[in-house]
């Protein structure tokens, strides 16, 4: 099992978390509350947390190929939901 973390520095984190999870819920099992959420993608799992200044992703997947898919989906959607003020996930 592979684990990877990423973050986005933004004061809009509490607003972005439910928007992302609600969007993912159209195709993946998703649950969320005010400050955290879970998304079960076909390729892996992602735990999302929002603070006042940062959105944090903790992702797990079976292998590197599956992790690449999880990261790609998150990268694309964070970018899509922040078009006016583009944001990028910094993966560590």
C-alpha cells in the first residue's frame, strides 16, 4: 500500500472541501462534514481535511499506477474549482 500527502495553501479550504467531495460523489463514494471528507475512488482512497488556511489530502493506493490516477484526479479538480485564482496541490 502506498501513501502520499498533498496540500493546497488557501483561505478558501473550508469552501473547497464540500464542493470537491460533492462533485466526487457523482462517481465515487464520498462523505464529508464541515472540515473533513473521505472519497473512495476506484483506484484508491483519499482523506481530505480543511483548516482555515490549507486543504490537506492523505491518499492511499495499491501501487504507483493507482496513486498516479488518484493524484491526477485531485490535481485536475482542484485546478477546475479554482479557475479564478488557480491553485495547485503540492505533493510530498
